[in-house]
């Protein structure tokens, strides 16, 4: 009898094929036994490529959850369905890894949090950039207090021209937004995690749709259809935390900038600063002199770094399954992902109303 964790996949599209299923297939203590997609052929192809012998195929996730036969569910569907599917999977007795962002809205994310607490099952959100070697190294520095009190940060997710032209990325109803909720969410998660600060006080946001209304041959993924481009092409936020710390959030799929980068953070503390904008760099002053050090993470044996040569996605999968087996908290706690969703929603709300959003219930009137 196999003692492997049995996993069901809901949503067999791009992110499943690009990350979840390949990474899970390399975990010796797990096997994928059920696959669900609204397009049956995709589920069948996934089962044939990654499934255990006799893996089941579904087009209805509720039928899959009713049949059961697994311990863990990975939710890899568009943002608007994250909450409904996750809540149902938790209530069916499964641990759940849900793709980022946690949900389309804060209310939906709250339903997920409540279901996890009610059922006692583990819930985590797939912010895989935490598992990169530079992220792990910098997180250890922050935990060791080497940057001191981090009071200013930038969460950077800027693409010059890389608008995703497939799937439902341009559909506001299904996704809830564009680059902010798609890639800005990664940069914000990294930044909050490094600062270990999840108490926002206020948010001011701006969103723009300046380049999405034109065809652009310079796009990395080919021309987009302006008629289908229903979301912002860039979005920015100014976030003040309860302790006064400030975060600038920058996100774009299309923006006229010469310097760009994705899922990066810049941190300024009382003892030192750090940024990922040109590799991982640490800066500060020592002995009356300013210094800047570029960290070499190309080999093992680096202080703080325990990741070896393991791929970030594989490490995410391994540590997630380890948390289940050993009954530990997952690396990405749902309460942390909830705050990310809160802030993203506040940026959109502020952009829509032209007013600051306060988390204590007050307004800027």
C-alpha cells in the first residue's frame, strides 16, 4: 500500500503545466491521482503525462471532490474561482495549495481563511518567488536583524512590453485586474515577507490604461487585441503601515521604462539596505565609508543559503508537502496572503475613487 500523499489538480492549463505538475512529479512522496479541467482534453493530457496509474479525469470539480480519494488539492484556475473551489476542497477534507493571488477580492479571501480555520486543514498560496536563492538569503539577513528596522521599501514588478495574450489574463471579470493582481502580487508578497510587517494603515493607488488600446509589435508575447484588453496596463501604490513604514508598489505589463524587473524588492533599514534590481546587492556604511556588496549565489556554501541547486518551484512543492506530513505551518501562511489581497484591492479602490483607503475604517474626507 502506497504511503504517498495523493494529490488532485483542478485546472490543467498554463500554470499547472508550467509549474505545479512538473514540480509535484519530482516529489518522491507524492502522486497525482485526479485531474480536473473544464476542457476534458486538457485533463486527459495531464493525467497521461503526470498521473499515477488509473488517475481519474473530471470536468466538474464538485464531482471530483465528492468522489475523493486524495489528500491534497492544487487549485490552478482563474482568480475569480479561487475562493469557491478552495473552500469546497477544504470542506471536503483536503489540504489546499491555491495559485496566487489568494482571491479576486478580500471578501473571497476571507471565506478561504474562515474555511481553513473551520476545517483545520492547511491552506497555502503559491508565491514561489519566496523560494529563490536570493529571496532566501535576504530573508535570513532580515531575520538576523542585519538590515535593522526596515522603514522604506519598493515592491517592483515592471515589464516594458510583456502583456500575456493567452488565457483570461486580459479579462477583468475573471482576473480582477491586470499586472497589479498578476505580477504586482508577487513583488508585494516578497516585500511584506522581508519586512515581516502585515499591518497596513493606508493605501493610495493609481491605475492606467494608456498603452493597452493600441496594437504593439514589440510585445514579448505577440500583439494583443485592444478590444480584449479590459484591464490596466500599469498600476502603482503608496502604502503606509501602522508603524509608519512605507512601501512603493510598481507594476506594469506595458510601460515606457528602460529599467525593469519582476518580483523584486528594495529595502532600506537603519543598519543596511538591500535590493534585487541588479542581482542581490547589500549597501550601508562601515568605518566611515559607504559600501556596496553584490552577493554571489552561484554556488553552495553561501552564508544563510540552504537552497542548494534546487529549483524554486521544486522547493515550493517539497516544503509544502513537508508541512503537511510533519504538521507544520506552510512557508506562505494564508493570513499573510490575505493582507496582500487586502492591499491590492485597496490600490484598485483608491484608483477608482481618487481617495485614500484606510484600514481602520476612517476616510480622507
